[in-house]
C-alpha cells in the first residue's frame, strides 16, 4: 500500500513499522530524500516515482513542524 495522505503515511511509519517520528529520524530522512544520489532515495524513486518522493518529503517536513 502506498500512502495517499499524511494520516495514512504517519500510520504506516508509527504503527505498522513501529518507527517513532523523532527529530533525528525525521532530519535524516529529509536529508536523504533531498539527495538524489542517496542509494535508498534512488531506489525509492525507481519504485514509486519522484512525485511520491516529493509527497513523502512534504510529510516528513510536516512531521518536523509538529514536533
């Protein structure tokens, strides 16, 4: 399932994956998603497309604002 909303994404991260949205985790993911040469980012774009990468980046930025 590919999340289509912030709420779905947050549920996937925090409940299904049991990953707390901590500042260090969020900051690391924002850096990675802004780095096209990052291995995991390149794989993410290959699998889900750049639109989903941009959407996911927006969700991480929102989560950072909510801290």
